[in-house]
């Protein structure tokens, strides 16, 4: 039981020196990446840069102790930071102190929600975030993040917003304030990062560009030329303190917290599953991952951390650097702690333009163009779902965009299951196979007195009328020569009470029209429902068959079923073999 909640206990006893070296190297690499990224993502969240380092400290250690993935890199990420900024920005807080206090309280709520959902085994909630919705939201959010950071590269000021039209108007209206030196420095930083990434992606380019940026300010006197710098960063580890509980803001924060909690977990578990495929030595537990992430956020909030989740880029680097266990995260946290204790004064001269450049390059990789093209070619409905989510996120807002996207994806799901695939079947010549006549128009024999139809879904209140409408449409097409309707029920795994009543009325109506109704291929759970609903008596036991071919043969010759055919076709819990 203890190992279930603290997975570290399952691998720490088998830990060896080879693992230690690999984890140490990976941890240092991860920590080196986290220093500039954490500070940059803190800026996206509207927090002072130091809070990015705080968010990279305690949550990493907590996840290393409680997470089931041994390579997932937990810490500040761009998407969560933007969601936080958008959500808290609506509250229009007047002071930075009030803003920080509210973010820490939000982090506490997010952690609590994730922890509770984990204990309730609600990890399946993320299944409602479909790939088109995630792709549309992520691409739109990446554009919003990138546009929001342009002010640091241009050296201008304009209001931050989660709506693209407001950002574009702000950018265009601020061109008269454009600072040439800042623009040159920001452009050079972006080009340098892109060039280094092409040469070798394993080079810690963000840290390298930070060092070069600091040196350029020191030796070229760029601060005197008007380039803005980070300035003084507090030295020392974050102190333990309880977040300021703000009950009056709870109603406004809960929707943001739910969105960040679910999206952060979805991001983390999808990354962790991708890495797990390369490591058969352990197995992910989705609910424990949710608990681990929740505990990381909850405890992190007591040490001035804003919301964290799994990072795709840092996880990839961690895995490539040879991380074997969660010790890599602990070594990474130790490097962050060392930085907080001794190295923060070195970041005094770090230009904001360099941090902005790091963010812009990082987030625009998240804009996915290939996936929408694939959907446009193959799945138009999902393409439109993606695009609607994309534009709603851009123009309406982040939280509204993803929530409306999820709602639309659920509506699309409801539409699909209420309008499932129905096929009219015909016998393939010289075989016993029955296939869709639309797919095999030249290979099937079609008999005028028989309608063989397959319904590819469960029958329930949402599609019973559609089933009836389609059935009668095909009955009408067959005309007055029709004597038999055979329902291939292989794909029907459930019939609810509403659909059972509809089916009774259909059978009785067909009897009055002297049309015999037969069932072929019903699976066990469906046969049970035929008994419990009384449909077995209305349809008649003699009209149940194992295969479609047998039902058609019965219609042609009225042959009596063999004992074994009868037993299998009618077997159920009420009528065991």
C-alpha cells in the first residue's frame, strides 16, 4: 500500500551506481534548462522571475517521491502559466503582492483538486479532452503567448490580454515606442537559439543565450542604452508559509483551477505515456500520476510555487540524457537550490528581451500545422472542431476556448452515437459471407423478399428513432415483395428500455404487415436483454440465429434448427446452455 502512494520505494532498493551517474548527468542537464525556462515562464504567468525558480524546486522533489514515471520532468510550463495569467488577469488586482497571493492560493486549489480527483480515481476525465480540441487550443495558446512576449523583444509596453485582437491592436499601437537596441538584441537572440537548435538540440541553448545576454549587458553597457534588465533577484530558498486563503474569490477561481488541473494532468500523462513506451521496466498508474501532480502543486504552494505540470521538451531532454529514475529530478532540484542560494545575483543584468526570445522560440514549436491538414483530408468534422476551438481560444479567451471545445467535442460524440452506421447486407456470390452492398455492389446477391440490415452501435434512447426511421426507409425501398427483415445484431452490445419498447412496436407492426422479423448474431449481453425485456417472446425463439447465413437459409427453406444451433442462439443467463 505504501509503495502504491510512494513509488520511489519500489525502485530505490534496486538503485545502483550506473543509475546514479546517468541520473546525475540528466539532473544537471535538466536543472541547467530549468533556470532560464523557469524565469521565462514566471514572466508569462505575470510573476517575478524568481518564482519560476521556486516552482522548479519543491514540486520536482515531491513528484520524484510520488510519481510513477521515472523520466517525466515536472515544473513550470508555458501553457499553465498562460492559463494562470489569463484567469487571474480577469480579477484586475491592483498590486503585485495581491496578484502573487492569489496565484499561490490558486495553486493550492489546483493541487487539492488534482489530489482529490486522484483518490476518487477520476483520471479518465482527461479522455474528454480530444486530440482536435487539444491541438486547436495549444496552437492558439502558443500564438497568444508569443504575441504577449513581443513587447519584451520590441522594448515597448502594451496591455497583456488573452484575446488576439486586443494583443494585435496593442502591438500596432506601440510601434512609436519601439526601442531599436532592444529589437536588435531580441532578434539576434531568436536567431541564435534557432541556429543552435539546428546544430544540436541537446545543447542547453536557453542557458547559453542567457549567459551571452548578461555578458553583452555588462561589456557593452546596454542598460545605459535603455535595454531593460531583470534587476535584483532575491537570494535564498523559499520559506514555508501558508497561502493566503481568499474565500471571497473562490467562486471566480474554481473554473480556472478546474481548467488548469485537468489540462495540466492531460499534458503530463500524455507525455509520460509517450516516454513509458521506451521503458518496459515500469508501468504508469494514471490515478497515482494525478495524485502525484496534485501533491506537487499543493505542497509547492506552501513554498511560493505557481502551478506546474509535465514539460514535453524537458522530459525529452531528461530521457535523452539517460535518466533512469526520479533521482534525476532530485539532482535537478539541488541545482536549482544551489542557484537560489548563491547564483541569483548573476542574473541581475539578464535582459528581458532574451527571456522573451526564449519563450517565443519555445512556444511557436507548439503550433501544429500538420495535424489540421491531415484532419482536413480525412476527417472534416474533427477538422472543424479543431478550427472552432482554435479561433474561440484566440478571440474569446483561453478558459472559454477549451471549455467550449470540450462541449463541442461531446456534442459531436452524441451526434455520432445517435446517428451510427447502418449497412444493408447482401450475400457474396458462392460464399456464406454477408457484406455491405454499398461496398460490394457487383459481388452480392440481393433477394427481393429479404432485407438484411446491420446496426453498428448499441440501441438506446438517443438513436432508437434514427434506427426506426432508417429501417422503415429500407423497407419502403424493398416494396411489397418483402417478407423477411433480418437484423444482424453482432455490433449491438446493449439495448436500453426505451429502445426495447421501440423494437417491440416495430416487430408487432411488421407482423401486421405479414413481414417476419429475425435476429442473427446477437452476443451474450444482448441475448440477456432480449429475455429480461420480453422481446424474446414477441420476436419468437424460432427467429434467433447464430449467423446471418443461417437466418437467410431458414427463410428460404423453413428448416428446423439443429439442437446445438438452437442452444447457442438462445443461450443467456435466464436460459443457460
